[in-house]
C-alpha cells in the first residue's frame, strides 16, 4: 500500500501558477537589484515573489488535505516545496474530485 502524493486537480493548477509567478518575480527582483542598481524596486519584486511562492505553497498543501498554514514552508524556497511534495495525501484514494 503506497502513499498517494497527488494533489487535487484544481489546487494543482492554481498552485503551479502561483509558484511560477513567485519564482519569476523573485528572479526578476534579484536581477533588477543587482544588474540595474534599482535596489528598492528589486527588493519589492523579491518580496512579492516570496509572497506568491508562499501562497502557492499554501494552495498546494490544501490540495493534499493539509492545513494551508503549511504554506509557510514556502518561505524556505525550494526546500520547503520539496517538504510539501513528500507529505502524504490526506484525501482518500477514490476522491471524486481528482
């Protein structure tokens, strides 16, 4: 009996979009701050990216049946996302919303 690590489909799509937006904003913020010397603008973009990444992590955790507060693991970046991925799914195997 293996552990099911799938995420509910509507949550998965939304989480993927939020995580991607977060990564893009953070990367753009780092490049802006370092490459163009717009430190304030870069800092705002990085902060927005981290917020979107944490929000996406919360949606991902919710899609696996966990409390959205687990989204705070998104503040750890890719390591936090890895922890969320290996968490077991709390929804039953025969869930009709998959």
